[in-house]
């Protein structure tokens, strides 16, 4: 570790406001303890509303991964509902695992999140979080900041992170990182190791999987729309027949039953879509940045690179179309949701899936920008 280590504190401002500033206080207390234990200084990124962190969060994470002292996520129901928080945790956690520094990710369970207790959470991000060892602060959050209980808990976390940093500093890089590093330096990898072209080919397969998942999402949206349209027609007919609220309730309950299967399939596809995007993200951006040097080393690779760039652009454009459609879809669901409380569970499931897709799709904007800024000139 260097003297310029970085700490990331991921939380929602509304939670901190509800806690009267205690979450930010905990961040600074942890930094103080860490600095006292290690003798190092830390630049803490925690205010998402600041210009430096809010506008450049992705670049800041990328630039500081190798010197990060920790990434702490304050887990609450609102945290998992926040697109910004979800992006931060997905980005850091997945890249940290690739770099072999997973122990620097420290989730703090600050409030009960019932789905985290499930063996197989419906939310893919919760499944990812369960792979990390979190600290339980559900009771500690009520302790006085000056109490020995609070101070010991903070010191325990700081020591855990200090130990993790010492281990990370001496650990070998995972093979995947060695391959990318070698490629970026223009080195020829051995015959038994994947070269950049092999990685490009694998990335293209991943993009094709994303296309298929996107098609499933669109299909389920259409199914839900068809069911909702039929229910609307049935309600109008029921009203004309004078059946009143009872008739509407019967139709709404039938719609709720019919919506449950496609809603669950939609959420499953949304989780798959998110996982596929994040799994592809770091390698995609890395490969874009290495494309020019690979063509310089091996001119014959240009066709493969340009084909990959085309797939990236198509995938990103499809993601933008999908998110636009989902935004309108979410608004229409909100209107249908008012018909009956029976409709809330399946429609909330769908809205959860929409949030997951829209959060993950934001990654593709960075892909398009990277392709546009690349010095590689592709035909068409």
C-alpha cells in the first residue's frame, strides 16, 4: 500500500439523514482507526453528491482499485433500491474479485434486508453480496459513538481491513489479470495461454448471450402488456355490466395470478442480463483500450477487432432502446398497480427487474464512449 490509499464509502443520503449523520460519522471513525493502525493516510470518497465523486465515480473506482484500502457498502433496503449504490457495489465487487482483492470489500448490514437471508435471493446483487463476509451493525447502530462497544466494533473493522491490505499486497495476481497485463505490454503469451484475439472471441460470445437475454426481456414485457390490456378490457366490460368494485376486484386478482409467472421470468432474465453485463464490462473496456496496440503488433487482427467493436456498438444501442422502453413500461405498471393490492407483488417484482436492467445498462454508455475515442478506424 502507498501513502495515498483510497477508501470508498457507499451509502444512501436518505439513510444517513434518517440516522442524523451517524453513517457518515462511522465512515470517518473507521478511517481514523485505520490510519492509526497502519500509519497511512486515506482519501475517502463518500459524498455521491459532490462533483468529484458524483460525476466521475466510475473513473475514480477504476483509477484507484490498485491502491484501494477498502470499499464499504452500508446495506439497507434503500441501498438495494438505489441505482447509484448498486452500480458502485457491482463495479467494485466484481473488479475486486478479478484482481484478487475481494477481502477489501466490506459490506455492513445496517438494517434488516429480509431477502439477504434467503438461500437463493431473487436479486442477483444480493447473491453477489452474500459471497462477502459482512459486519452486522443492526444492533450496534443504536450504540453511543463514545461507548466502548461502538469503539471496539470500529477498531475490529479497521484491523480486518488492515490485515486484508497486507495480504493483498503480497498476493499473486490472478491469471486473467496477468494475461491482460501481458497483452497491454505487447508481450506474446505462451501457446497454452489465451491471447488477445482469443479473449476478443470470448467477449463476442458474451455479447451474443446478452442479445438473447435482451430478447427474453422484451418478450416478457410483451406478455405482461398483453395481459394488462386484456384485464383493462375486462374491467371496462364489467363496469358496463354494473358489477362495480366487486367485478374489478375479481379481474384484478385473476390478473395478479396470470402476471406472477412472467414477472418471475422477467426478474430472472433481468438478473442474468445484469450479471452478463458486469461480467463483460472490465474485459470489454480493457480490450477496447488494447485494440490499437494489438493491431500494431498484428495487423491481421484488425478485422477481428472491428467486428468486436461492431458487436459492442450494437449491444450498447440495443441496451439504450431497451431502457427507454422499460422506462415507459415502469410508468404504465405504476398506474395498473393502483387497481388492487393483489397486483402489488407481481408488479413490484417486475419493477425490481426494471431497476436492475436500467442500472446495469448504464455500463454500455461507457463502452460506446471508449469505442468512439479509440484510435482504431473501422470501415462503415
